[in-house]
């Protein structure tokens, strides 16, 4: 019985981890050092969150490598919808 491997290599996991750290530290730096304020800060953090989402999808969830592209689309939109709900609820609170 043959199984296709859809997992990444150690190199891709390390690259994904480093990119995730970078895109986590940047918003922290923007807020703590008050580099940006107001709506500019909000949009910068939202933009970085979207980049972080793509990093997670590509390097850790491997959604672009599967044999079933429909599932990839569903998972992508579910992730995007979850982010919209979390950000929207945070802004509402």
C-alpha cells in the first residue's frame, strides 16, 4: 500500500517557524514602541496577520500540496472567516 507524503521537510518547517516569529515580533514592536498609532497601526497589524495566515497555510498546513484542491479552498476560506470573526469580535468588545 503506497501513501503519498504531503508533509514538509525540516527545512520548510524551520523557514516557516522563523517567518512566523518575524511576523509575530513586528506587530509587537509596532505597538510597544508606538511606531504607529490609530488606524495606521490597526491596518498594519491586520496586514501582517494576513501574511501570517498565508505562512501558516503554506508551511504548516500544507494546503497547497494536497491531491484534493477543493478541500484546500474550503480550509482557506474557513481560516479567513475565522480571522474575520476573531478580529471583528475583538473590535466589538
